[in-house]
C-alpha cells in the first residue's frame, strides 16, 4: 500500500492542486480538486497528476490540437477526369449529407452517380461491372471439390449387413 502524499499547492503543468476532493477516494485513488490556469476547476485522480497523464482541464489539448483543413472539392475540378473505369461527365445535386455527387460513365457504357470522395479515394472504380467480372473470374479458378471416398468393403468392420 502506498503512503498518502499531500499534493496541495503543487503545480502540474497548468494545474494547481487546491485541496483534496470532498469525495476523497475513487477506485482506491485519492482525488484532488485542481484549478487550471484558464480558471476551470476540475477533480482529478492523484496518480494521473503524478504521472503527467493529466496536465490541464482539457484546454491544453484543445489549444495544441492541429486542425487539418477539410478537403473541399471545387465544383469543376473533376469534370473530364478518369477514375479507374469511370469518366466524370458532370455535376449532380448534392446528397442529403451535402456531399458532392458526379455523373460518371463507365467503359462498359453504363452511367452512374458517384460521391466525389469515393472517386478521389479510389473506393469506386466502376459502375459495378468490375466487381462482377472479379466474382466471375474467382469462380473459374476454384478447385473442384475432392471426389467422395468409396468405402473399402474388404474390411470386416465396413461390410454391409446382409
């Protein structure tokens, strides 16, 4: 059993321990009321403070989080481009999730409407004919099932009852 260490007044990155939390223990861990540099008070487990797992109320993570710019697809940049077997013919109305959709023509002649992100990531490469061809091809290369073994009736244990 570890001995109790008073953390009142100690600083952990942005947190300063004010007092032991009124509820005292949670799952055997001493809980501490801390005040962040941003002014927020939060109850944190002692081991999380000592290990450095918790360094702020959450404001530090929010500040340091790198926000990746959202990929936006300009309306005219897919027109005429080829993705797998699909050639983009024109823009269609956005779907209910506001994803841009494009009218495409497959090399087999079939037309289909595809979401731009599926074209760009390569998830959709054809109208569906490519998957059909691959399934048919896979059926051709399957090994035939092994023949049923014929019982050896010379063995007295396998002789049919007569």
